[in-house]
C-alpha cells in the first residue's frame, strides 16, 4: 500500500550526478509505468525526498497522493487537477529572491516552496516561459533551494530547452535534448559518471550498497 511507504532523505545532487539527471524533489518506488514520477531504482516500499526540500514534506506528500481524474487525457490535465486539489488561495506571497539579465533572458531565483504551494505543485528545480504559462515572457526561473554548485547545470538545461522550443521543437523533444546537454556538462565539469560509462566508480558495489550511497540520513 502507498501509505506504508517509508520516506527516505536522499542526496538529490549525487543522484543527478551518478544515476538519474531527472531525479527532482520527491519520487516513489514502484513498477507502474504510467506514473510519471515513479522510479524503478527506488525500493518499492520507499519515497525518496531530496533533503534540501525536507521542510516541504507534508505538502509534497499531499500533492503526490492526489488521485488522477478518471478521464485524465494528458499529463498537463493531471497537473491542473493536482493544482486545484492542493494549492492555497491568493494572495500569493512575494517569491522572487533575485533577478539578473543573461542575453535576452532574465534569470529569476525564486522561492520554490511558495511557487509550489500557490501556483504549481509540480514546479521543480527550474522552468521557463515557453514551458509554463505562469512564467513571464523571456524569464527563466530557478529554485533558490538548489545547491549553488548545481545551479549552472540546471540553468544550462533551461536555456537549451527554451532555445530549442523558441526555434520550433516541442517541449518533450527539447527537454530530451537539454537533458543530454546537462549530462555532458556534468561529466565535463564535475567528472560525473553514470552506470553505462566506462569510468563509473561504483561498478563493484552491490545494489544495496549503491542505494545506501544516496541516503542522506
């Protein structure tokens, strides 16, 4: 049963550097391939929560437990359903932490907890105006909870994705391209290695030992 799952705090930065660059904030284990945020590498009786977001646990769990509408047609419609179920009513507190210009884009550091609670429970790490209708023109938002060491990689992802969408690619295809660019930058700048890379450092560890590497507790 889902309510029997244990919540584990994990190092999301380490997971994105060595296993899954698309690990976001909260994921659960399981084998339901039609649930977008299930992760097969997470033990089936666990939730993994990036420790940097531990203060949001109650809200994130509430959002995760919203049941999908019976006539759900798209993931976008599911997001709207979650928003209607858990978001707080206006007025929205101030959530902009800082802003700076980068070429034609404006990079805005935001309080992600406020954005999730009042605007979009599914906003994680970063986003931009061509992907999210609530983000103003030419703006790229980054969650201020991100480890400062990781900001350049999340920013690259959003810049590449937005540029590709600006030139006509769909969000889905642009997202895949930007994930590849992000992984390449992580490999080059941080010497990150993933399970299929020749220099993957944990090849001699058992699955249980690798999982323990990610636990933050």
